[in-house]
C-alpha cells in the first residue's frame, strides 16, 4: 500500500468508529427503503459501513454532474459523469484497465437511478466486481461527515439541513402537479440530459436549466425580474 492509502485507512478507522456504533443501534442506511432495487435486480448494493471498510481497495465513483460533485462528494471519490459519452473509457482508466477491481458507484440517494444505470453499464462492459452505494451522498454526509467534502472542505454538523426544515419546502406529487399548471408559476427542470429521458406531460412546459446554470442565473437581475 502507498503512504497515502495507509493514511486514508488510518483516518477512516477514526472517522467511521461512530458509524459502527450507530449500526449496532440500528440507525443505519440499511434501515431505509430502497425503491429502485427491485428495478435493478442485477446490481449488488453495498452499505455505508462496507464502503468505509473497503474504500482503500476500491474505486468509488461519483456518477453525478460536475456541479453536483463540486458542491458535495465523498472524499477520495473519482468523478465520472454517467451522462458523459466517454464514461466507460474513463472508468477503465480509473481502475488501471483492471476490470476485476471493485468499483462502487453512487449518486444522490435512494431514488437516484444514475448509480444503478452506471453499474449496469459497467457490468455489461465486462467489469466483474461492481457494487452500488444506493444510500448515496446524502446518507454518507449524515453518517460520515469526516469523509465528506462540501465545496472542497470537510462538512460540518451545522452544514446539514435539519429534516424539519427540508420537509417544510417539499410538496407532495399532487400539489406539485397542480401548482405546475398555474400560469403564474415558473417551472424549472434542473435534471441533466440522461435524467430527462422521461418527463411527465404536465412538466413539458418546464424550462430546462441545469443546476450549475441555475445557480449562476439566480444571481442575475434579469432572472429576478421574471
């Protein structure tokens, strides 16, 4: 092992000791529901605790957009956007052309298809040891803050938005569809190209502004006047 990998392992043991304690208490990502697993039976999930233990010997791949990766990602993860046509070639380079090396894909969370789609594509391309961390970056940030980077810096407890605050801004599907049809509502689709393959009829009028572009436009006077 290299000096950097040894250092990572040592830090991981410190950072993830509390993760194992939480596991014993039953407060882990495995207790959550994973609605997409049935859709992707050919994939093999991996838990937060397993990722922590096996990180040094794996290539952990963040398959989200570049902007999402910049905002927050697992410290030590490799960024390869699944929407990039060169995804598989970049993945081959990341594993040093060794398709037997363990690859762990992840995206935003339990309802994000990208991690599964990337794993399936890798398997079809001949990668033989692919796992899906379908709890995603949000669960990792909650469970392993010491190994999560927010805008390039280790995430702090105060950076995590409380569930109550988040829930206050979440609309159920019926309310969202009803409000989206109103003439005085500006509907914005922030998904990337790969995610836009399926769009509900009521959302056809939405303006497509990816998250990175949206953040820039929110600060412009022209956008605020709309």
